[in-house]
């Protein structure tokens, strides 16, 4: 949990610095926009990683391997690991950071539209 809050604080500092460097000022609208893009990117990467690790693309990956490498021996084809085992990226912290950033965006939007 400490790791998630640490990464959230680092990303929020990064958002403020990007806002100041690119726009010359820090406004609530720039904060909302930049934070939303970063949160959406983190959530998309983590959810795609979760889908791959659960084995959804294993059959497709195996079929592409067999079609593209048809000249190899049958023993080598059976020893190949599935895609879900190749991707061993821990996505739990990315999901947590993405959702916390999304909560910051929702809070900032609430303040912005008051």
C-alpha cells in the first residue's frame, strides 16, 4: 500500500511539473486533463496485462507460432511456453495507482464544476 501511495505522489508531482513546463501555469483544468491521460494509460496497460496473464490470447499466440514456424521440428513446438507465462508483469500496483489518480480527477472535476 505504501508503494501505491508513493507512486501516486510521484506521478502527481510529475503532473504539476508537466503542467507548469508546457503551459506556464498550474490550473485545475490542466491538472484534470494531464492526470486523466496518465490514469487512463496506466489502467489500460494494467488491464491489458491482466487479460494476457489470464490466458485469453494463448490459443491465438500458439496458432500464430505454429503457422509462422512450420518448418521447425515437432519437439520444439511443444516446448514453447504460452504467452500468459511469458508476461509476468505485476499489474496490481498499476491498477491501484490508476484508480487513485482517477479519484483525484473526479474530485477535481467536482471542484471545477461547482
